[in-house]
C-alpha cells in the first residue's frame, strides 16, 4: 500500500473513534455548505428531483433538495465509522433488520441469491451485514486511482466481499457462484456501458438500465432480493431492509425485465428518498436529449 494511502487509512481509523452522531453532524454541515456553494452536484440533484417529484412546488422542492444534500454529506463522513472500525464493531450500529427471513429462506433454497443494492443509504455497512451471513461476491468497477483498491481491501477487513471486476471474466465468475448456490451483489442502478443496457422507466422517465442482473436471474433461477441500509436520524444507527423482487424481473423481454428491476429500486428509494444518490446523471444515454444541459 502506498504511503499516502496508508496515512489515509490511519486517518479513517482515528476519525472512526468519534461518535456516529458527531460524524453525521459534520456531514450535515458539509451538505449545507455544498448547497450554498452550488455547482454541478447540486444542479444535477435538483434536476433529478424535478423528474421524480414533478408535483412539488418551489418551496417543497427546495426543502427536499436541502435534505438530500445533508444526507449526501452524511454518506461521506460516516465512512470513517464504517471503515475506520472493526467490521463487527461497525455492525453494532445496526438497530433493526426488516426482511431477514426472506434472505434466510433464499439461502436455504440453495439456488443462489442475487442482492440488488441501490446507491441508497450506507451500502458499505450493508456489505458487512451480508458477508457476516454468508460469503458473497460483488460486481464492481475498479477505482480510477489504482492504489485506492488496496485501501478498500484493507478497510473492509475480515468481512470484505470477493470483488469481481465488471468484465467478461468477472461475469463468468458470477454465473459460477450462483450456479453453486452462492450469493452475489450488484448495484442495479449503475448505468451500463454502451450496448449493455436497455431503456426502461425509472420514476416515470426512461433511463438506461443494466440487462446483466435480469439475465443472471433468468439463466440461473437465483432469488433476487433488493437491499439497503437506511440511515437513522440523530446518529442512532442503521436499519437494514430486504425486499422481494417485483414480478417480471427474469422476463425474456428485456424492457419488461428492466422495468421490473427499476421498480425494485424505486420501492427501496421510496422508503428513504433523501438518502438516494440523486446527483448521479441517470437519465443520460446515447443520442437522447439530456435533462442536465
């Protein structure tokens, strides 16, 4: 590990000693400052909120934007608590789990489990919780700075999932894991590369949607569950949610399957709307007009 990356890891360990409520307080301040400063992140967030909540008046939309930016700030600073602590200690922040029986039943069936975890809440803590229950492989794209990958592995510690690169060999690994009755995790709202997606409605507007997850489900017969870790107020901890997949996710028609996939993401987001990563430019693809211009 590079010396500067190791220093960053030590800083995370140091900050991880702070109470979660303090870290969330700092994150909330960062979010308010970001809102005051403006910039692309705020503009993209506001554009997305206008798409998914078109009926809000100006005051209500401004209030929602403020709440989203505050939660975005918390998502940055809470990483110190998750990565800067021992994984088991971090899991002590989980106050409630909803839908655990669904996961237990899917594991017991032995046909493989696909966890669809949107960019919602604290997905790093969700990884810990899932990996404590069962070994898991996750599909990911390597960070732009290669040295950061070592930090991720060290910070995640003993409960780190197997990281499978989003490329041909990695996809084959996912099929193999599911065929053996294993568990894999995928970010279902990751915008796919050109030629690897399908337009499907997401909160009422077409968005380029991955076809990989529906294909995995259709070809392996694995159970698909949606999951996220909701951030509780006042630094009280987190609530894990596991939800069943909508009907049609494994349909042979790609638009039907991807529509179901997006409906599963929507069902999660509606339970913690402000904690979704709304600055992501989900509605851009190909030659279609961009709402972010």
